[in-house]
């Protein structure tokens, strides 16, 4: 395909990765970001083997691995009894592998620095309000024309609403309060640890590495809550919230002391929305613009990175934009639909008013998860490996992650990949 003029709206992980891929393929890429200075939003996330494979493909795996914390498992306890009700281990993956806990800012910085180093222009202070064919609009401003617009603006994108692409979506009643705190000894240094009380209470502590190599170890702390209750919780004061959390999980007291008040917390709202076709005439949707979901499976950033690779691959394989967008949709269709379905189905077991679903979770899932092949299936699901997107996109597996003590795990590969 001839070099294209491409606009990428949104400088999150999906938009930045897409910019790198398409710029390296010889296209003329310009990014547009609403903030005066491009910046990350949120606290921490888990880079799964899928996302790590994309970063390896971009030549950025070493930089992010230096900042993140390798993870071996996800474990959840009942807040009342202390009983283990969730235990997913990456070691159950057939060829081993791990997740990597990272600060959102670390992932952003690694991608953003690469974009800057390669001279890809970023137009800041441009709040996209719509498009007119191949032109991007921001109030009275117009930029273009472009052969292709990539929408990486997220779940609230105005471009998705006006593209009239079939899809479904609904806001979720539960969200979460997030914070970044210093790491506290006594928690699993290589595990996402959670406490549940039915499905109304979920507290989590995730090790997310450090701000710079050799820096202070950090954690992401989160508390699940109903969005409709947030204002009442805030009005009652931070100490009332902290006392409630300490009753469920006393060991989180140092995290709460470090947060100090609501100014140290970020409220995250979630929605389930899936475009049946993540493209329209002259526009492609990546990341949450194409498929937003709850964070229960931790796939958001990883799916956005896979989208970036898929779009670049489709443009390289087809002779015109329309054909490439059709191929892009086909490359991502079944992996996206499977994980959207799983997230939609599993979220009520962890965030809802139901009393029956968490009972099923605690009584049966914890037992079944120990009976083969359930451990392997659960690990593959969490790792983003179901339907093998790494193989489907022609990616190489990422190198092994290193323990902080210098020991190495097995390859982050999957069955049949190496």
C-alpha cells in the first residue's frame, strides 16, 4: 500500500503503539491529544503475555520490564473467613509465563518516549469533537484531510457515536477508587492480592514496580464501589471510608495512611461496549473505542496493543484502505468477542448486588479451579491467550522476565509457539 496520511486521535497506549507501527511502515502519522500535554490516566495495570509480546515486537520490552514487577499469580480471599476463593497461577500455562505489574504512567512513558524519539508529531490541546469525512474537528478547528483516522479516544469517543457502526453498550453500576502507594511488606510481592465480601466489596493490592529503575517499589490500591454511592461516601469523609476498608483488611492500613484523603484517589467508571465491526469508512477504532469493558480480566491495555499490531498488519497486507479495514476487523473479531463475553459474564460474580453469584463463586469456583484442566484454562484466560492471538498476529513471544533476585522464569510463550 502507498504511504498514507493518518491521524491518530488519542495518546493512550493503543494510540501510541499504533503511531509507532504505522510510522515505521512508512505512513505519515500525526497524533491529536486533548490535554495540553499528553499524560497517562489511572494507577496500575497488568501487562499480560499478549501485551508484552506486542511491546517486544516494538523493541520496548526491555524498557518496560525494567520498571515493572513480574507476577506469578492472582489470589483472592474471603474477607470474613480468610478462605482462598480465587487462585490463578501463571505457572499453569503450558510453556510458563508471567504477567507484569506496571504503573500506567510507566507504560505511557515508554511508548510516548519512543514516539517522540522517532519524531512523530503530537498536536496537544486538540479536543476532538467529530470528523467530516477525512477531516478531524475540534470545535471550529479542522485538521486534514487524512486517508485514515484512527480513533483511540476511549469509551467516551465522539467519533464512535457518529460513525454509526453497529454495536452494543451499557454503563456499569460499579466502579472503583484507585491510588498509587509505596509498596508494603507482608503482601505477595509477585501477586495481585484481593479481598472479597460477597460481590459488593472488593479490595485489591497490586505490585506495579517503580517510577525509575532502582527506585522505590510501588503498589496500586483499589476499592470497588457503586458509582451512585460515591458522593455519599465522599461526604462521610475519608476516615470513614478508611475505617470500613480496615475492617475488611486490616493490613491495608499503611496504604490508607499513604493515600491520606480523597485527593489521593481516582474514581474509575466502567462500561461494557463492543463495536461489531471496529471500523467504518476511513476510520478504525482501537482499544476502548472499539471494546470497553470492566477490568475483571485485566485485558484493556493488552487488547489495545493487540489492536495496534492487527491494524498495522492489515494495512501492510492489503492494497487499499477499505480492504485493510475489513482485514483488521477479521483479525480481531473472535478474540475481542470472546473476551468481551467472558468479562460481561464474570463481572457480576465480583461486582454486583447479587447474593447467589458470589456464593457460587466461593463454594464451587475455588474447588473447580484445582481440578485439571481448569487451572490451565483459567491461566490462559487471564493471560489473554485464549484463541492464541500472538500466533494469529504473527508475533514472537517476549523474552523471559527476571525476578528482582536475578532468577529467570520460563519463556512468555504459549503452546506451539516455540
